[in-house]
C-alpha cells in the first residue's frame, strides 16, 4: 500500500502526507449538484476530477466509500439565507412539482456523468431524504450552546463559536471583521444576533412549497446543514477527504466545519480539497450569469463556440490535461488539440495491447528508461494527483511504443509498461479504449440522430428516415421501433 501520497489540504494551505483514519479504507464526501437546471461543463470538471481521485485510490488497492449528495432542497438564491429556494422557483416557472424538477435534473446529471465514464458514488443521499438526521443535528448544536431559535427559525451562533476558541474562517482565510464589513442588509437579518450567523433551519411561510414539521414549526433546513448531516451519517463524525469546487470553500464548507464541531466538538474532515474553475470567455462558468456551455452542446457540436462535435472521452481528457487546482480555460482550439492527443494516446495503447512481445537482444538502457518513466507516473499521481505530468509521462511512453523497439525490452519491463499504460489510461484517468471506427460514437450522439430520424418520419420524409437508418446500420448500430419509441444497440 502506498504511504507517501501528498494532498494539498485547503485547511493547512500545504501539501500534507495522506494518512487515512482507517488503514485500508478511505471515506470521501463530495458536494453534489443542486438539481434545478442542467449541469454545465464547469460543474462537470469538479466531478470528473474527484472520480479520478476515487479511481486512483481503488487502483492502489484501497477500499473507498465515496459519498456524493444531491441537493434537492434548502439552497436559497443567495448565501445570506434569504430569497427563494432555487428548486421551488424553477418548479413555479415550469409549473411542475419541485420533486419533478429535482428528478428531471438528477436524471440529466446522471446521464452526463455516465457519458464521461464516471463511476457512480457508493452512496448518493438526497437532502429531502435526510430531514430527520438534519433535525437531530440541529438539536445537538442547540444543546451544545451553538444554536438559537428566533421566530421559528434556528441560527448558528458564530460569536459563541469563536468565544469558545474555535476559528471561524480557518478554511477560507477570512477574518470575522471582514465578513461583518462585507455583509449586506437583507430581510430577516434582524432575527440574527450577528450578520455572520447562518441558518440551520428556516421558518417557511404558507407560500413556500417545500416544508417539513420540526420542533420549531414548519420549515426547511439550511443549505450548509445537509452535507454535515449526511457525511456524518455515512462516513462518521470525522472522515478523510471532503471535496468540492473552489466556490464552496466559503461559506458552505466553512459552515460545515462549524456545524461538525458544534454538534460533536470534533473537526469533521482531515483533508479539504477544492477544484478550481473552468473559464469561458475569460470568466468563470456560472449558471447565475449564463456564462456556461452544456455537455450536450459539446457532444452535438451545437454551439457557436465550436467548429465540431467532441466525444465525452476527448472532453474528459481535456480536463485531465490541467491540474485540478489550476484554472482551465475552455476553447475550441484547446479541444481540437486534446482530440489529436487523445487519439494518439489511445492508438498507442491499442497497439500495445495487441502487440505480440517476442524478446530479442535486450536493450538495457531502453528497459531502464521505460521503468523510470513508469515509476514517474506513480510518483506524479501521488504528488497531489498531478494528472498533467502523468499524461506527459504517458506520451513519453507513446513515443517509445511508436518507435518499434518493444521487442528489445525484457518481458518484465514489457509487462510493467503494459500494466502502467493500461492502468493509468483506463483505470485511473477513466479513458475508455475503443476501436477507431467507433471512437466518435457516443450515446448522446446516437440519440440525437435517432431524434432526427423520428422528426423525418413525423414530417413524412421517409426517404431521409430510411437513409438515417441505413447509415446507422452501416456503422454497426441497429435500431428497433416500438410502441414506446426507438431503441438501439451498438455492435
């Protein structure tokens, strides 16, 4: 088992040696999506990275419990506990039940993650499914003197927390004086003892669709509370790694630390990890500002930002070419370059797996060089999961594979090369090995083409409909029309 993994810990501001609480088992919690709209590429970058993190620990032989939640209630329009619940707002606009909105966009999220070949989490709890756990946690916080009730709402007392010697702001590096100076005057602030206090439970008026009974009256839980309650339930009051996007560091994760300590007097997480943003037009991707691009637009090419469609594997590879803590700038040109690199990498792996190694005279310097590069793959991945350096190492190996000198290395080195290339490309980076004839085919693209065929049939353009069917058949895709729609299978 590897003992020298280094993780950049946002809590300490340094690369710390990773020491799991349990020797062979790792607990990981990642903040999942708020399911009120389609997940954009910036969101996907965070989830794809943490999928790679989980894959690497699995690759090293650890047993991982990976928990990623679904936020389906309690996330208001701003971080000051005011405004309308985002899911309720979307339900009102689309004239649907809130749970219809949550289910619709949860399904969309799962489809996108599947297209990126992301492993499903071991547990995917929802906020609405854990109201009891959240109420129980609030009661503990109140009993420990860190929570107070005002007008049927419950707030966390930040000043009391600080007076007990705890550092509110230790994760984000913010000072309380700065927070007070930067706070806004909002409706409901008068209920709080301090502008820094945050809601654990909010009273719901009659117009609020999503509400539950509680010891303090009908209401709904605060946004920060759900992750504290669910991570504690499935990973314990103290666990190894908590991840999320950089934008969650404050206030969400800062409040999680306070809640964990307030409920049990122990820090809930040993290693806090934060992925950086994906920029578009030089600005952070954001649902709020509309500066986003959706995965389906990438897969279909239906965007003015793109010259063509790109497969999910290429987009995943594009994300892996940048370190998770660095800003990644999206552009059509960058994706085009990634596509070339991806094809070159996968062709080399394909050739390597089919290569009939027949050792001749051993080239010791070449064998030593290959072993050294393979060692570097492990070394760089253990250094805060540096996927760009790992990919650079893999391309060094690609050059050797393409040099037609593999028969001059010994069988042990060949096996190490094969296991390293296959292990890191498929198992760690999550890039699927597919034949070049089908590399451009994705489930989303096939569905889109079938939809075009259905439209042609509706418009009684049977010639076009038959042409699409025949071309799909020639690509190894069989389609079957039924009363519930059209299904397909890829040979």
